[in-house]
C-alpha cells in the first residue's frame, strides 16, 4: 500500500478551487500520470458519479473505475475505486480568507499481492515524490489562473 498526504494553499477562492477540481475535464491536465478520466453514464459530478480512469506510471498504464463516495460543495470530494487498481482519494477544501484555499489531499493505492505487486511497487515508488510535487504545483497554477479569469 502507498499512502500520500499533502497540504497546499492556492491563491484562489474556495468556490473557484473546488469547481476546478470537481470538473472532470481538467483532471488529466493536473493530476500526474492520469491519461484518461471519463464519466461512465450521464452523471458527471457529485455524489455517485463514476469515472473510467487510466494512470501511466513509468512503463505501465493502470486502469481503475472510480466512484465519488463523498461530496460536499466547496468542502469535500472523495473517490474510491470500484474496479481495477484500488485507489482512494480524499480532497478537502478550506477557505483561508476570501482569496485563498487550503487544499488537503490524501491518496491511497493498494497494490496487488505477490511478485506482481512487489514489482509494481518498485516501479511506482520513485514516481511518488515527483507526482506529488507536479500535481500540487500544476493544480495550484491552474486554479490560480482560473481564479484570475473568473
């Protein structure tokens, strides 16, 4: 299992930050390694929405179907895999004054057991720190840009 916890402050109001993260169209542009994040069915946001996701990690592309299991406007987005590679992510949004948002993110990836899981773990580990830095910096830059144009 790989667990990641990260907190950052973006220079944009909480409503702008939440709306940006909540819009599935943006996910591949800021979430490191994500190459596909498409809704399954007509619901494309909010509690119960389901997405087909693919993540490229090193030479491997891993797929998951994730479902929104927690959603509170301007406060929380929680996703859990229901098929494929098990992932769980929890995004919490907190206003820091009128123009900044504290974003706290918790990710968990459960790798398969046996030799395949150990090999996959060796592939993933070097990318984790890079992925955190890239995702946080890219998301902050894009949210702040969205805040300026809002």
